[in-house]
C-alpha cells in the first residue's frame, strides 16, 4: 500500500497489514528484530532517480511489498536541497539475509545500479558529527546554538531508541 502523508518528506510503500493490524515488517521470516538485530542486519538497497521514475518503481514494487517479498520501501517526496542532490532517493528495505532476493526483484524491474547500506551506517550519518546531520545543519543555515540543540536532540533520540538491545525494534517515525 502506498502511503502518502503530505506532512512527511517521504512516501512509503508498506503492507496493508502494517496499517490495519500494526504488522511489524522489520522482521526475518515473520520474527520481529530486536534493536541489536536491527543494527546488525537491517539495511536497504538505494535507488536514485527522478521523482516520476521512483514513483513508477514504487507502483511496481507495491505488489511485492503486499506479498511480503519486500518488507517496505520509502522514497523522497521532493529533492533534499540541503544535500544538493539532483535525484530523489528510494530505499528498498530488507534483512541482509534476503538482500539478494530483493535485488533480483529490483533488477527484473530494470534497476541497474547497486548500492547497499546498513541502517546502522545511516544512523551514524545522522548522529552529531555525522555527514548527513552536519550537511543538514549547514544547509539550513542554523546558528551555533540552534545547531547544538539539534545535535543534542539527535544524540538523545538515538540513545533512547536503542537503550535496550533486546527490545523489539519498532521503527522510526518519519
């Protein structure tokens, strides 16, 4: 199901069960991942393209998400000006044990470029000093005081989120 909430920067493709029954797609063979497992094994294929291209790919991926062959997808609603990218980014999520099967689906749909990233790598980029957070702060033109508050908030958010490595990971609200 394609979920387009105007207040979010992202458009999501998630199973209808996730919306209706709170199905946790961050899982392997139906077993939800703990925080530790999530950081060790959860990742995504990155696909870049114009907004129209990623929208078309999202429509093609939707049946695979409903069949739970692909856990979830998200893509940019618009270009992220702070990062000075000229293309939108699509993230096609899965456990690293299933990433080859997910790549086969993407390749069959015409995706040619391979770029895999673990979620732990993404999280590190959004921590204080991380390339994404610092580019975002710079791109927004934040003064020193505001930038330090943003860094402190990011640090606190991720520390709280992963405080118990054995707790089931429930996702990040975006």
